[in-house]
């Protein structure tokens, strides 16, 4: 997002944090309500254009949102949406993207409040690895001819009772309402959003064998010192990594595997 939309999203994040800090607001229920509003505005293009029309007064748009949503969602959810439409948005679709992010953040906040945020982060990562390793599963979850209910049922059979409720809700929303994104990019966005709940960056660590607890601690501390932020490690094992490990943080790859060093040496010899 750029310009006005970025500022509007920042303000909405602050309002969401203030709401979920209150013990009277259930973050999980709020997430479901925000997801429902996201689906409504994603579907009703003319409505979201009205709610983001810069020619209309912010208070008038807020009153319209309250009238439309007041009987459909809780007071806190309606107030949050009303505050968002008071703001200026560079594009009408940015409002929907922001609502979707807030819904996901509310679910992650619920997991954090329950002390399960680390589990959700790990489950999102592992689910992404399972999908990338199974062509049939990916095809089933991204099949445009399959109904949302059929995909939801498949996910319940895969995740129900095996993953945190927040993980199941996040993945189900992504799969049943991808909104033009690939499954992989959506899962990556969710992982980054989860890490941001603790102001941490995500490092994808690939090693030939599982790392010991001491190795994890040392690697996490070294990366935190290098990047100046706390680091969450998503661990993957690949026997083809002959020694050492490969670490990816965002778009940056720290390549220290023996296999890559052999490949580099071979290129130098043949070059």
C-alpha cells in the first residue's frame, strides 16, 4: 500500500491493538466478524467504492457502515470498520486488503493471548511444506471448480484436532477465499504476520539433519544480532544439504551448506 492507504492501515492496526487489549473483546470472534466484512466488501464492489469515495465526508461513510453492519456484527467490529472508512484510501481495494489483514491479526492475537502463537507459526510453516511436497493436495486445495465447503471439509480432515484453532481458521480462509493469491504466497504472508506479532523476523533454516536445541539457540542469537531483531526459526530438513545449513531471511539467502560450497568450487574449476 502507498500514501494514504498506508497511513489508514497503520491507524487501523493501532485501533485493533487497543480493542484486543481489552478483556471484554474476544479476539477470535472479532477475527470472524472482520473476515465476514472482508468477504462482503470483496463481493460488493459498488459498496466498497462508496465507502472509500474521497468526495464523501468521512463521518457520512462511517454512519453508512454503522447502519449496514450494526445488526450483523458486534459493536467493537462495527466501530473498527467505521473508523477505517473515515480514513482516506488510495484505492478501494486497499480497504478490503486491510480488513483481511486485521482479521488475520485478530486470530493471531487470540493465539498469542492463549500462549499458542509459536505453535501457530510452526504449523503454518509445516502446512506450507506439506502442500509444496504434495502435487495432489495442492491441486485439490486450489481447484477453482471445487466449492468452498468441499475445500473446508478437506482442511477439517487434515487439520481438525491436529492444529491450533487459529491455524485452522487462517488456512481455511486463505484456501476458500484466496482473492487472487497463490496458496504459497498467502501462507508466506500469514507466517510473516505471525512473526510481526512478536516483532520478530522469520528465518527459514534448511539443514541435512535436525538441529539440537543448543544449535537453535545459538543460531537464533546470531541472526538476531545480525539483523537487530528477534528471529523466529522455521526449521526444515533436507538430506541433500550435505553439511552446514542454508538460511533464508526474506529475500536474502545466507548459504553455508557443503553442497553449495562444492558447487561453487566446481564452477570455479570449469570457469
